[in-house]
C-alpha cells in the first residue's frame, strides 16, 4: 500500500508486516535450539516445546483479526480495541461451524494462543510476540532515508526505548537491528 500523501513513499500493509514477521522467524530462528547463539537454551528446555514452525504459524495468523477491526498500531491500542480483536476472533471462529471450513479450527486455536493473556506459558508465543514487536524496526530501517527532520530521530529513539521483548532472542535481535538502524550507507 502506498502512502496517499506521497506516492513515492511506500507504507507497510498488514500483509507486508505478516510476511516480514514470518521471514524474520525463518531467517533468525534456529531449527534446533542448540544451533543459535541468539536463543537462550534455558528458555527453550525440552519441556518448553520450542518449535520454529509453530512460531511461524502463529505469526502467519496473528493479525487476522485486523481484517475485521483494521490495523491499529500498538501504541494507540485501547482496551476496547483489544475487546474488538477478541470479538473478531470469535467471529472468525464461527466459520469453523461449516463442515467445509472445519480446518479453520486450527487457525482459531493459533489466534487464541497468540492472544492469550498469559504469554509466559509458551516460548513459541513469546518468540512470536517479540518478532511482531521487532519487525517494524526493519521497516524503519528501510524508511530511514525519509526521516528528514532532526526531531524524527528523537522520536525514533524514544520509540525504541519503549519496546519490550520477553526473550533473550528478542533482546539479541533488538541489539542486532539497532546496530544497523542508523548506520549510514
């Protein structure tokens, strides 16, 4: 989707974001927890059931409710927006009542797992949330040349300071992205 004010400036769509999240998971998450220095082995003990494909599946559907509610950036989300997203999940879930759409049950299960209040239960959900949080930084990196005013960099730095990740992988990926974000070409 292109920014209506400036036809040359590209604005990330929800599908761009979802694809970017899935690609980040594919590129940075190891198939095996022992194959990466980015992941804390203690967070991914055998009982935690780390599964790269599960993380990608969670990311693939995580913004599906936005097809009903619209895209609301995290900093602007209200409690009512969260309720609207839960209602959208329920609405999408009604599709699984049709026999020909029964595979939707697995999509609904992933959506419910991703949006669960207690994210600490699953390393896969926590990793998916961290990637969802960090993917906009990649977009910011791509758009960095459009930061024309000096104050834009201050706003970006303030935004970076508010980002919260819950895994060592997220913290390591954040450092990796930040080290490249303001490097001049």
